[in-house]
C-alpha cells in the first residue's frame, strides 16, 4: 500500500467443516489462520487466499457452519486445536460452531502478543484439565468477543477463558456451564476485563474461588451484565483479589458460595470496588450472602440487595477490615443465621449509609444491621419491618460506634431485647429521626441499652412495646435523651416510657449483662400516654434517673 496508509484487511473464507491442513483445494480453518498470521507473503497454504502480512485479517466461517476439532495443532501454552494467534485476526463466525470431539484434551484458541476478535461464534466442550483456559488462552495480547457463546468448556483455571496481562472485552455474549478449579468461566490475572450486555451462568469453580469469574489484579468492569446460578467455594458470582472492580447496571442472581465460604454473589479481598445501580438477589454463602468485602474500599450507589442469605453473618453484605460507602440502596428480605440480616460490620471496618432502606431482613441478632466492633454512620434512610429472633430487630451493636441522623426505625421486632435497636456495649447516638411501632419480646421495645452509651437528641420514641421499658430500657449503661417525645409506649412489666437499671442480654444473646449502676437522663422530653403494669412513664429499678423539663 502507499506510504502512510494502513494495509487493507484480507478476508479468508473457510470451507464448512474443514479444520486440518490438506492440499485438496478447500481452505481449512488451520490453513486460514496460518495465512492470517504469516508476516511474509501471507500465503503459507495455497488452498486459501493470502493473508495481509502488514495488517489485520478476517477469517470468515460459513453461515451456521460446524467444525469438529479432534486433535491439537499447537502445544504452545497447552494443547490448542488451532494455530497460536500472533497477529491481528478476526474470526467472523456467522453463527458457526467449533466443538471438541473425541477423547483428546485441547482448547480451541491461544493468543500470545496478538489481537484476536471472535464474532457470532460458539466454542463448545473444550477440555484442558491440567492447564489454563478451556476454550481460549490469551497472554500479553487482546481478546474481543462479540455475540459469542462459550459453553461446556473445562480447565484447571478459567473454564472458558484464561487471560494473563491482557485486555479482554466481551459484549453480547454468553458464557455458560463451564467448569474449573478457579474461575469457572473466566480466570483473569493482571488483565483488564470488560463485559457488556453479557450473561455468565451455570459455571462452577468447585472448591476454588470465582464460580463465574476469578480476577487477581487488573480491572474487572461489568455493564448491563448478568451473573446467574454460578457456584464456587467463595465468590459464587465473582471473586476478586487486589483488583479494581466496577459494576454498573448489572445483576447477580442465585449465585452460591460454600456454606462456610464468603460472598455468594461477590467476594472482594483487598480491592477497590464500585457498584452502581447493580442488584444482588437470592445469592447464598456462609458469610456475606450477597457481598463479602474484606480489606476493601467499597462504594455502592443505588441498586438493591434482596433475598440473599448467609448461614452465619451478613445476609446482604459482610464488611470486614475495610470501608463501605452506601447510598440510595435497598436491603430487603435478606437473612443471616447469626448476625446482620441486611449488613454485618466486623472489627476494623467502617460503614457509611446515606438514604439506605432496610426492610424485611432477618437474623438472630440485628435483623437489619449488626455491628461487632467497627463503626457505622447512618444519615436518613429507614429500618422498617426487620426481625431478630434474639436481640436488635432493626440494629444490634456489640461494641462499635454508631450514629444515626434523621433515621426512622419502624415496626421492627425482636424476640429478645431491643425491638428497634440494642446496644450491648459501645456508643450509639441519634439525632432526630424516630423509633416507632417497634416490638420486643424482652426489654426495650424502641431501644435497649446494655453496658454501652446511648444518646438521643430530638428523637421521637413512640408506640413501641416491650416487657420492661416499652420505649427505652437501660440495663447497666448510660442513656441520655434530650428533646423529642417519649409517648404512647407500652410495657407488660415496668416502665411504659422507660425502664432503668435492669440487666438485659448482650446483642448476641449469649449472657446477661452483670448488674451495675445505670444512668438515665431525660432533658426537655415530652413524656405522655405511656402505659405499664408499674411505672407508666418511668420505672427506675436501680442506678440514677434524672428528669428535667419536658
């Protein structure tokens, strides 16, 4: 071509069903790729038109063609049915299928330093049990899939695709029913992985991580992509370690991690992750049914985590040794066998919630939110209709520092103490907001305080019910309430509005807090229309109670 102008792409047409080299006048798949790769005259085989040695080439398959691969042609990077891609090649499938047949283990394609694009093509039943990439392997190159199906492939790592130091782009494609020991569909090592409008489903990583995708380092970016019914020991949908993860308008549905594993939908370790308008539904794990984030900087904006389940902690989200900022997100109908039906916050973790809604979540402790020893700052939002079999229908705090600004707690229930909230030990501060219509089988229909510190400023505590302390119960800590209302609450025992100085169980429901001096201060609080067997407004069972104004 003239200087300064790119060489035109060559199109090499392949005869239907022809795979191996044979000098019979019909262009085979191997012959076409050899010509496309060639940087000499582009005509290694005269059964095919010449490739372009100076530019990209297109290998065109017949419409709805079928190709059976029975033996490998290259053993570079593992047994591969077709020649190693080292140049810029597009395989235009036109709806064709490549399938491994027979007993020989092989994948279909490998790329080393090249740039491979697959269009409208199915790769099925690739098998490489002792190496990477059951269908495709790419190292230090680029891979683009458009309208491609990778199904029923198997490898040690990356059942369908394994990528090392490469750029992988997948759009409008389906990766299903692939298997490996790590990364059921995709194994990505220090690569940039982008998926758009694609489906990853039914893949399995056995006792390894990443039922759908395993990524170590690099970037994982998903847009309008669905991960459904993938299974792995941890990270049923995706497991990402030391990577950057960006999920937009995507869905994680019915993915599963082991009953002792982490992250049914998504496992994040030492990762920076952003979820925007992404939903996680009906995922299951031992810890973090929807998401398990450990040592991770996590941002969630919009979207919903619904119907996820954890055998232990964190039905929707488990956060450990990291930080999460969550805004305008719904946590609904998630369950945890132990603590944190919606969210569980572990030690050395920090949670920020802005306008988040928690409803219908269930756990033994902390139906909506459970905090072990970390921090949680909550602005706006609501905890409604959550349930704890033990303590803390809405929220359970076992030693963390929590703040609530303008947050509503309504109609939460606890079989134990703290229908709305239980603070076993730690610090909880309310500014504004309300605790209303909550119910406890034990003490503190609205809120129960064990040995911690509970402060309410301008908060309305109304129409709650409990055994003792229909509105508030303070066992052995400090409760201070200023402004707001304490009204319409009901106790079956003592203190319709508030009960002070009676031990309650800790948030995990393990043991009773020891008897100790309790301090309750009400300043400028309107106390009205509370009822109890004894002490309709206030019952002081021990310690000090001070009431002024109001």
